[in-house]
C-alpha cells in the first residue's frame, strides 16, 4: 500500500517536534504546510493551535470529522532537572501522521459530502475538544471518528479494536483547612493531616453498584510547609476518579461530597472540593461501530478484528455531549506500544501506520459513498 507509506516518515518528523498541551506551535505549522502543499484547504489557529483541513466533494452529503490529537507529554529533563522536555509518549505524532496520509488519499476519492480533518490541540489536559467546540468546529458535523495507538498489553500488534471504551474521568482537588497550634497543644488546633487521612479512608468504604466499574484513589497529597512541631493550616489531596459511565460518575461524586461534608463536621473544620479536568464516558453509534468492524475484516481479514478495549479518559467524548445527534466511533490500533503509554522512551512498531491510515480512509469513503 505505497499510497499510505508516507505516514511513517511524517510521524518520524513530527516525533522530533513534540510540544506540550497548548504550545503546539511547530506542530501546527507542520500540519498547515503539509495540507497546503497538497492542495487541501486549511483553517488554522483555531482554539489556539488547532487546524482543520477541508475536503469538499462538491456534492450533497454528510460531513465526516476525522480527529487527531496533537500534543505531547512533559517530563523533567534528568540532565537538567530545572528544565522540562516534551516527548510523544502517547503516540499523538502517529495519529497526526495517519490523518495527513488519509487526507491525501481522500482528497479526490469521496463521492459526496465533506471531510473535516480536525487536528485538535490540548488533549492531554482535556481542554482541547471543548475549545474546538466553542470555536464552532462541530457545527455542521454528522459523523466523528478518532483512534489511538494501543499498549501491547491491550492489543497485540496488527490487530484493530473496533471500539475503545473510555471511562468518564475526573480529577478532584480537596483542600482540608486546619487551625494552627503547637503540636504539644493540639487540642487548641485542628489537625488537617488527620482529617485528610480520615477522608481518604472514607473513600475506601464508598459503596457503588458492584456491576459497574469504578475507582477512586488519592494520587497526590501536600500541605503547608513548616515546623514538624506545628499543626499545619491546610492539606491538599488530589483524587483521580474513573467510572464506566456518566451516571456512575455523578453518583460517585455525590458520595464523595457527602464524605467530605461528614469529615468536615467530625473535625469541626472546613473542606473545599473542586473538580478539575473531567471528561465524559464513551457513547458510540452501534451502526458506525459495525461499519468499522466490517472494514477491518474487509481490509485485513477476520484475524485482524480485535475485541473492544477499555481505556482511561478522552476529551473526544465532549463532541457527542455538545451535539447529541453526532454519530461517534473510535478504533484502537494494535501498534505494540511498549512499555506503556505516557512512559518515557515509549516505542511501537511504526509499520502499522500505513494500515491505520488506510483504515481511516476506507471507513470515510464508505460513509461518503454515493450508494448510501
Ligand atoms: Zn495520553
Ligand atoms: Zn493519547
């Protein structure tokens, strides 16, 4: 499939210009330049560094949005601990490359309707999709499709999952307020460390429907710095929360608020709770999913069709929330990512990329076929 082989070289170039969420300057310029050189109409600087390539068949038909994320993950540089470096350890360089290769193939090969090649910034901080929605990217869209390279633990190399089931996810920040006192006179103060410990233990006793998948865990704890002989004035606890659907998320957050309120009453103090970075769970169109399964079999054979995969949060699902009539789907690419996503030095077998670009192209051609 030489038509799609360019995805490999494109990804290698994008890999070298990895940029953090919201700072995708060079990545935006690279995408804009590629699309323009290949005669695809471009809008850019959308919601920061977002780019939309437009392919119009000139005939009536649905609008298909193909979405790739653009940002990389930031790490401390071990050689220069004061500096941060960005690295494409979530494979978003691969997603851009596949979408560019698919765009080239789709330019003159859809019967009807339009294709929007949507390059979305700021996926990792879960802000990009909402910003693209605010910028009006979604206004005329009927179908939305995205995909992700998968860890080898989830999908063997060469296998495609027709449906990646993302959790609803949220980061919850809790600030436990105390009253300062000498540690030897602790009855004169309120110890926020003990209140935070009580709160964290309380989340372990939370009861939700055992038929549902959910989890809550404290991932960060910090407090006012100072003498070990002084009761601190505040402690911050960060929780990561994941649930299999939005209703379970609502229930879990309601119960967490109750535990927070109860802890505050027991300790006679005040506890603030704020929800940061949340995203809804997946909500796919069954017919669209079937079309993806059929296309995987058509292109690569029955053996290439993998199972549904589970995964963490994805801000792609804000698109469906914003436009409930949108028909969404999301496939997983068995790229053998090792040792795992978000781990420095993450690597995968890039020879899968032409196949992923081909799949993206064929699915879109079917959605925009005159026979539909
Ligand atoms: Zn990621
Ligand atoms: Zn990712």
